[in-house]
């Protein structure tokens, strides 16, 4: 006897076979649905990773600019320090010249007083 006639000979076995087939199809459908969701989530993850990469590149660029600006600031601060030192030195020289000038005025006053007498 053929397998088909054997199944038809046993309705309960036919029902069992049909039920198993239905359950298997249902599981396949659910698996397909989960795979679709997985694919969709992978696409979203790829998109987020691309955005992350882009943001890292931008951050790197901004950090490079920050480094460059810090270097420039350091250089300007060094120049400022140097100029302050020169200014201090010039003030000292000016003080010294003013002292000599005061001293010479005193001497001149003294000589003028002697001349007046």
C-alpha cells in the first residue's frame, strides 16, 4: 500500500501530520519575522555606527583645532612674558636715569646758589 493510502487509512495520524506541518509553518513564519526584525535592527545599527564615525571625525577635527589654538596661545603668552620682561627692564633703566637727573638737578641748584652768593 502507498503512504498516502496508509495515512488515509488512519485519520488520527493524518490529523497529527497536518498539525505538525501547521506548527512547523507557524514556526517558520515567526522565524522569518524575527529575521526581518534582526535585519532591520542591523540596518539601524549600521546607520548609528556611521553617525558615530562621522561624529568622531568631527570631534577629532575640533580637537586638532583646539590643539592648534592652544599652541598659538602658548606662543602669544611667551611673547607677552618677554615683553613684560623688557618693560620691567626699561622701567629700571628709566628709574636709574631719573635718579641721575635728580642728582644733576641738585648739583645744578648747588652751583647756582654758589653763583648767586
